[in-house]
C-alpha cells in the first residue's frame, strides 16, 4: 500500500503549494477537510478515463479533500484555476489518520472512483489492485475490503445518495480564507 500525505509534501511534480486543514463535526459531515493549492507543478497531471484524458492537477488547481470519520474512502473535489469544479475522485483507503506531526495521511488501496460533474462514473485502478494482491503488497483481507467499499460507493453514486459530493463549497470557502 502506498501512504499519501494530504499536503503532498513529498510529491515530486509539485514544486510550490499551500495547505490548510480543519476538523468539522456537523450533521452534514464529521471528519477532517483539507485544501491543497497546487501553486506550481512541473507538469500537468493527466489521468486516463475511458475514451479520454483529463487534467486533475496543474498550476493553480485546488484539491479539497474530505476524510469522513470511520470511512474507508476519501473524497477529493478537483477545482481548476478558474475555481470550477472539474471532477471528484474517491480513493478507497485502508485507513486515514493524523500522523505524528498532526497531518492527514491515508493508505491507498488502489481503487479510485472518478466522477464528472455531469454524472459520469468510472472505477479506476482495478488492474493495480489485482497486481498488488499478486505481489503481496495487499492482503486478501484488504483486497476484499477495497472491493466492498467500492461496490458500496458505486451503488450510492448511482442512487445519488452520496451527499458529501455536494458539501464542498462551504468548506472550500472556509479553507481558502485559511491559506
């Protein structure tokens, strides 16, 4: 499993960034929320979605990440330089936690659900998860956990029953003021 830090401190394509995070406990959402401003990238980060490539990181992009308490996923809302929501990326994780420095980290289980604002949904990373199982980088228990979480989230998305996707604007404004 790859462990990621929400501030992407050690991410090679990112050369300049700003980061803020907060804890929130409301009826609508309980957990941590972080905002990463990608001020300068060495090159844009493109991902292949069936039939096209899309940019998820470039100079001036914002990543608003929700870390719901007790969940095995995190939701990243990607905003372009014009502050337009371009997509959501839901990473399936073994866990997320605060490290010794008090920064958000997560252990990635390879599966990612990509959601466009138009409602297109794609499950990515299936071959990566299968390969990780074969190489022993993921146990069979975490393999099953990843698939159960992905199946649950895909069903919730199809039924428009994942309200976290629509809760970002307020958190975005709060964290922008903290940058």
